[in-house]
């Protein structure tokens, strides 16, 4: 078994290596002083996984589970890139199992989701707002729900139906293991078998490998390492309300020694006015807009509520843990460089032409939804001609701080 797993892993890991992982994941703008961070070396701690978690691992890396075969969860969620990667495209969105078939969203990290709340709402700044859920629009409530999606999504793994997927597992190399965990007759009941598949994957995604808390930031919080002056400045700019105010959404609890309190997201939804990405094939259709939250169709099968125009253009706040490894950035993968993602916040409102070359601010949103984009709260409150919210050095400081969020730090 151990032998087989090595083979599986090396197969998957060999793919990005062979296609030049470093050349395709951060297109560095010359001013950025950004070197591609080394990939993450993930220890799955296989001997200590429960049988269910281990089965989840097999499923996650199994490239036979797509139609046609060749694509696994790990093709888009590559461990060395903190479980992102878009199946190695360079256009900001993922390539599906069929040649030339692309999705419309950038692959988020599958890390640090074990504590993600179900879709619901929280009170923030005195207002009740939507929060929680998985996917950029929160349509899945749990990791189990989520794992159902990609297998049958025509733009991803493209299986026609549950029996087709289960047949691949029943005839595969770990079918006996599947029986041992889920019962002798599990493959006779495709729906129950699918529940077993998603429960196994979710169990694997809740293991330590997906939430190691081993970044420099974590060591500093535990009192086992010290930030450099620049990192410390970056953290300050990140949290201070009148500067970045980033932590109002990307939560950090500096007072706690428990890094789990700092997931760098409060799971709320916001319209940032992210520029339209003309790299996305679907965006050549001018009438297509990804509206995010207001088009959310719950995976649970629950009837979606009536469309709420105030929720159009809103996307989930992602964690920033391992952000140096998870480019491109934003739901549409518009930015290849982390520095650009930060600079966007600094000058969206003072120098909009830089971000919207067509001269139309918030050009990925129909005009009737522009009011959903915050232009009042820092860092968004400035106007053209004013000084940027963050100057170049301050942007650099924040980027340097964000690079302390990469796991695998050795103090
Ligand atoms: C073709 C690329 C691709 C494949 C294959 C794929 N994913 Fe994803 N994954 C994505 C994209 C893109 C999203 C975001 C989609 C959206 O928000 O609508 C996503 C979202 C997720 C999320 C939610 C992350 C968050 O922050 O909410 C998880 C968890 C996840 N995928 C796990 C998996 C698992 C498990 C599999 C295999 C069963 C898988 N993915 C297969 C591209 C892929
Ligand atoms: C009002 C809430 C809010 C504030 C304040 C905020 N962010 Fe974000 N952040 C978001 C949301 C929502 C997204 C996803 C937006 C999208 O995809 O369109 C995001 C995305 C990002 C991303 C890309 C993440 C990824 O995985 O693609 C980075 C990097 C980032 N933010 C950094 C920052 C920094 C640095 C600041 C402060 C200067 C900041 N954010 C302030 C809500 C916020």
C-alpha cells in the first residue's frame, strides 16, 4: 500500500515539475522584488491517518476519476502550491478534464477550511451580513457537499453521473480498502458510495496537512520567532484601520498565542470591483458577468432565495494563508503578482485607469450593481488625484508581511 501511494503521489507531483511550476505561477512585475516562493513540501503523515482519511487521500490524487481520465482534485489543488494551481494554466482559471474547456473562476486553496462555518450570516459593523460556506459564492455548506461538485461539473472532472464515478472506484486499485472502510456492499448502492467518497475526502481535508499552522507568522504568535522590522511594519499597515484596514475582513488576532484565531478571513462577502479579466475565454461574451453571491445556487438542493441585487458582485473573503504560493489572485485570477493584488487596494480609487484600462471603473459589474462596491471605508475612501492609500514602500511592507504566512517555516 505504502508503495502504491508513493507512486500515486510522485505521479501527481511530477506533472507540475515537468511543466515548469516556477515559470507559470507568479508573473513578477519588475518592481515587485518578488521571487517565486519555493513550493510547499506537504507531509501527509500517512502512517497516522485513519483508514477513512487515507482513503480520502487516494481519492484526492486519483487521476482516473475524471472523464476522460487524467484529472484529479490535486490537478487543480496541487499540494506544492498550497493546494491551488488551476491544472497548470496561465490564464487565471482552471482547465477541465477535456482539452480547451476552461472554467470561469480561479482555484482557491483547499487549506484552512476545516473551521469554515456553514453558509449563514453574522453581525459585522452593526449589520447582519452573509458569511460562511465554501466556493467563491458560498454555495456549499460543508467540505462533504463541496466534494460532490467537481466530479460532475462539466468544466472540471466531467463525470456523467454517480454510477459512472463509482464504477471507476469499484474497479480501481484501492477498491478493497474502500470495502474495508465502508462495508462489503457499498458499491451496490451508488448514492451511499458517493456519500462515502465525499466523507472520505472531507476527512482527508480536515487533517493537519491542510492546516499545519507552521508559517513564520504562527511561530511568532507562539513566541518562537521574531518578525523583521519590515514584516512588523507590514503587519501594522495590514491591521491599522486608517491604512490597509485589511484585517477588518482578513482577520488576524495579534493578542492570541493561538494561531487558529488568525485565519485571515471572517468568511464574509464583499464587492471589491475586481477588474474584468479578458484572459477568461467566457468573458469574450460581453453579456456574461460572474455576479458571485447573488447567483448562488445552494448545493444542498435547497431552493435559492429570491435574487438580492445588493448581493451582486460579492465574493467570499479568502484566507491569505500561503498567499505567496497561491497566485493568480482574486476570484477571476486577474492578478498574477501578489504585489499587484495589494497595490489594487492602494490605488483603485486614486488611479482607476491603472486597473481599468477601458476607463470604466468596476468594469466587470453591470452599472446597476456599482453601488455594491464600497467606496467609503478604508482602504477604499480616496478619490482620483489624492495620495494613494498606501505608498510604494507600504505596499512592499505588506507584501513582505504576507510572505510570512507561508507554511513550512523553520525557526
Ligand atoms: C478543474 C480544476 C478543479 C478540480 C479538478 C477540482 N477543483 Fe476544487 N475548485 C476549483 C475551482 C475553480 C474552485 C472555485 C469554484 C467556485 O467558487 O465556483 C474550487 C473550489 C474548491 C473548494 C472550496 C474552496 C473555498 O475556499 O471555498 C474546495 C474545498 C475544493 N475545490 C476541493 C476540491 C476537491 C475535493 C476536488 C476533487 C473532488 C476538486 N476540488 C477538484 C477547481 C478545481
Ligand atoms: C472589505 C473586506 C476586505 C478588505 C478590507 C480587504 N480585503 Fe482582501 N479580499 C476580500 C475579498 C472579498 C476578496 C476576494 C475578492 C474577489 O475575488 O473579487 C479578497 C481578496 C484578496 C486577495 C487575493 C486572495 C486570493 O486568494 O486570490 C489578497 C492578496 C488580498 N485580498 C489582500 C488584502 C490586503 C493586503 C488588504 C488590505 C490592503 C485587503 N485584502 C483588504 C476582502 C477584503
